C-alpha cells in the first residue's frame, strides 16, 4: 500500500510540475501596462471580457492557455484583462473612466471606448505606444481559436501592418505551433479610419 501511495504522489507531482512548466499568459491591469509601455515600449493587448461570458472562459482556456500563444504574447505584448463591467476608476491620458451604471451588466466607460461602443464579448484590442501617444490598432470581436488568433497576434505584434497589407501577409502566413500544426488564412482586420 505504501509503495502505491508513493507512486501516486510521484505521478501527481510530475503532472503538477509539467503543467506549471508550460508558458502561461502574464496579465497586467490596464494602468500597469500603460506605465510599463512608457518605460519599455511593447504593444498592448487587452482582453475585454465579462464574468458571465461563457465564450470568454473558453477563449481563456483554449487560446490564452495555449503555450505557444502565451509564450509569444509574453514576449511581444503587455497583456491586460479588462472586465467590461468592473467598478474601478481607471485614469488614461488625463481622463477618468468609470462605470456609472448601478445595475447588473452596466458597462465601464473604458471598455465602451476601446470597443467603440460595439459591446461584444469576448473582444480583444491591440494598441501601440508610438511617438508619445497610444493608438488603437485593431479590435477583434468574438471567440478566436489559437489558429484564428495567431495571424493577428503576429501581424500586429511585429508591426507588419506598417509595410504589408493584411491580404499579402495572410496569403503567406504559416505558424507552426509546438504541436506541429500549420496555421493560415483568416479574415482581414478592419481598415483603420
């Protein structure tokens, strides 16, 4: 019996350490990411979610939980989790954003601003800090699998949009994740106005 208990304990420890060894997304609050970006510029990625959103939880697990996505995002982005219904006050560019609603499912002003009033969950936002200013690069609404998310992550994270159209990039994009699956062809990001 003691031998079986020791073997069981060893298996549990191996599984636990193996799981911990995989890359996990490093998350910041919005204001932390802004300050970090000013000191050491990287792009900012914002996951706009709600506590009641089932697809948000699936995207957390499947997409942001994917070790290759997490490793890439940690390298090239400051990633933010932003609850679209939070009640915290957030200061950004000398403006205070709040949630003025008193009822269930009231929207925080920062979430509404980032999503241009198109409240859809999950939605992700890509921003950059350039020439002393923050600029919205792209809003991607809806659940994205790792395979759907990867092209946006690379195109926006590496600044390829500055020299290459989405269509040209996406024609040739191949991403080999650690499971040796190739990823290609996703819809174009919306044009900047």
